C-alpha cells in the first residue's frame, strides 16, 4: 500500500488511479500494483511497476511548468512503438496516456527488460576474451538503427531532414552564448565560429538516438547481446554520422569524462581500437570510410560542452548543486580543449 502522505511529493503516483488506467490499456494486467521510483537524474521521472504477474516501467513528464517541446514522452512512446514493430531492440510500449487527470502528467508504460547495464564504456566485469563482442554488439545495434527505413515505419515526420549539422551548431551556439551565467571560454568561442565555416558536404537522414552510450542499453544477462536501447528523449531524424561519432567520442575522451576510454590499456583489456570500431560500422552501413571524422568529433564535443556550460549556468544561478553536476562542470575546459584539438586536426 502506498503511503498517503507521499501524495505531498510532486513525483508521487496514485497507485489506484494508475491501476485503473492499466486495467483498461495493458493487456493481461492484474493488480495489486506497487510503484517504486528509479533513482538517478532522468529528466523524465521513471518508475518500476510490479504486479504478481509482471513488471513494467512508467516514464512521465515531470510535474510543474515545462519548456515547450521538452519532456516529450509522446515522442519517446511513438519512436519505440515503431521500432519495436520493425524488430529493433526496444521495450514494448503498452500505452500512452495524455490525460493529466490520471497521475498529473502525460506518461507511457512499457515492459521492463531484465539484463545488465554497463555504466562505463570499458565494460567492467566482462571477461577479457568476451569484451570485443560487447563493443561489437553496441556497434551493430547503432548501425541497425541507422539502417531502418524511417519512412516505411511511419516516422517520416519525426524530424526535419537536411541541414542537420548547420541547425544543431546554430542551436548549441545560441544556447552557449545566451547563458551568460556560465561565463565564456576561448575554445568554445573559437569553435562557435569555426564549426559553421567548415561544414562537410553531403546530406544523409536516418533515425538518430541522440545519446547512444553503453549505459543507455540493456544487455542480455550473460551474452554480448543488446536486448533494449533506452532513453529516446533526444531522438529525431538527423545525420547518422552525428549519432555514430557521439558514440565514438568515448575513444577521444579520458575516463574523467562520462564513458571516456582515452588512457586505458586497450591491449590488456582487449578493447578494440577506434579504427577497428569505425571500420565495423562502415562495413555494416555500406560505407567506404568516414571523411571529416575529426570535424564530427569536434562537433559532438562542442555540443557536449554547450550542455555542460548550461549545467554550469544553472549552478551559478542556484538551480543545480549536486556533486555530480559540480564534477562535470569542472571538466568543461577540458571538453572545450579536446573539441578544439579535434577541429584543428580536421584542418
């Protein structure tokens, strides 16, 4: 039984009202229902739902005033539903609720997938012999996503095709420059001018995840196999090489940064090198290679720097004070320097 006093918590979910909705919308549902909020910094609060016959996950918009277009759980539910039907590894979505009267905000319910989540890109806890297979499974999953015919699965209007890098660079530059509380960095200022002047030629469009890292995947409990890709909040239609090189950024980032591999002993750990990882993706997507790779890495590091700069601005204004936020903000000069070094290598 949920504590009635918990209703004062803005993230509280009324178990009775939710159970009534699930009875009507989730095939095979039968209570009683218990609800547990997952810890962590998800911008869309996420809950584990347990019944005698099954377990589910609920993701909802947070309560309170929200920025227009943010926390679009309806988009998350839509892309996962389409991809699930196409055979891509995502959790099955049972239903989307756009009636605020049920639990206070929009939400959707999907299956809970049992498996392993790796919080570090080096796949700790995996045997040396098996480690390359986990990298390969991650690589194959992203290549498969970029090979999905988004028009055929009903996602032709899921984003704006074309001019992806131009639009994204303008967006993150504007966000960086408008947030004066975060201060200025010479390397970020330089990149904001350099990137739009060096856009690579060629347009491609695919579904992009937007935050494709090992910790946004559930792997099989014992096998190097991806059972589900999580956290589709940043997904859209975009350039597949932006998505791939975001994942590839792990090779250019030290362990001080989230997911960084730079400086680890690849031979001792049996981690495939960057060149091998790129070649595997190219083989799977029919590419001869990736021109302008350093530009794409510079772009992703700049994007990451702009996001961290925003976190710094919120800290200065008193809206973000966690130890994790402070540790990340302390790395902002390094992120900007790595981005500029990649840009200078690109020429």
